[in-house]
């Protein structure tokens, strides 16, 4: 699942689940929407990404490249070492600014059990 949020200067993509070949059908539409928004800063929140392959990396690279051509910047936040490695192998890590300070609450706590909110 990919959600798009905007502010006057920033577009934020929040990605949850796999970012891979199986999800590629949605990439062109999302890329067109993001590019059409023409914001200077694209923040890609990877906190909830469970797996990324080279197809997912190519999607991120295309977003970063489109932004760079307009003089913009792309920030990856919540990206784990495995995903950074995929981007590095693709030779594209320099297209991104990496936010190493961002921390999200994990979807599954260290116990391995999903967090359940009490009823209101």
C-alpha cells in the first residue's frame, strides 16, 4: 500500500508492505501523481516496508531522478540496511538523502505479537 500526503513544499509517500515486482502495476500511476504535484521535497517513508526488490528500487530511483531533474530532493526515512543495500547495488544511493534520525513505532513489537489497541 502506498499513500500520498502533501504540504505546500513536500510530498510524502508512506509505503507499507512489499515494494516489488508484484506491486509494479501501481508504480506508473503513483509516479505520475507525485511528479504532477511538483513539490521540491519528496519524503519516502519506508518504515513499514517488509521487502524491496530491484523493481521497487527502480521505482524509487525513477521518483528521485524526476525530482532531481526539477532541482528537488528525495529523502528516504525509516529505510533499513537491507533496502539501502539494494539501492547501493543499483548504484543509486547518491540520489537520496538518508534520514537516519527518523524512528517509527514498529508494526510488530519485539515480542512478535501485533499491537492491539483496547476498545474505546
